C-alpha cells in the first residue's frame, strides 16, 4: 500500500499490505456519520484529531463513478495530495478515459488516518490519472492487484 512505504508514516512501514473491501448496498448511516463528523460543533475536534493521525490503516471510500465490481479490476491507482493542495474538480479529471462499465473511481470520505484521497480500480490506468495531468502537489501510484478471496 502506498501509504505504508518506509519514510511515509511510521518507521516500521514497509509498503506490504492488502486491500480489504466491503461493499454496502447504500450510503445510509455511513453518510450520516460522514456529515456529522465535520458539521458545525464537531469540525474543530475532527480537524484536531485528523492532524494528529499517522499512517492510515483504513478508510471509507465512496464510489463517484463507474461500477463497484472489484474482482475484474487489475490495477489500483492511489491518488493523494500533499498538504495545502486543494483541487475541488479533480474527480472529474481522474475519471477521464475510464470505462465506467469496467472500473470505478472512489473517493475517501472517512479516514482512519491520511489514506490517499482517491482510488481508481480498473483493468488499466486511464488518461485522467497520468502523472503529467495531475495538479501540483498531487501524486498517483499504480499497483497491480491480485484477488486473494472472492466473497
């Protein structure tokens, strides 16, 4: 996992890890939790805890476009930003060239640490995640995927 590479997070980080995905039928209660975490009265506490977080071991991602089929996707492109680099329309760029019937673009909604902001799961990388197309301060790392279990 790109956020577990030595020098990024804890000293023990090795890059070894795996993706463990659980698909839900709808956003429902998770969306309520997401909204409440950064709502008025909670945002200061949320931001304080988020600033203290170390290497991520998990996050909740929401499908932005495409389909949620995980078994057919051969690569994962993890897209992250360095501090202070915002780009509100980046999701439109990242999905450029992705076949929505063969892959999905996911965005981190709830983090258990600073996990990458976006993940493109697809048979191949689309033009939208090419490093030359990313805004300043953003990085993309492509990893091959090998399913360990089909549930």
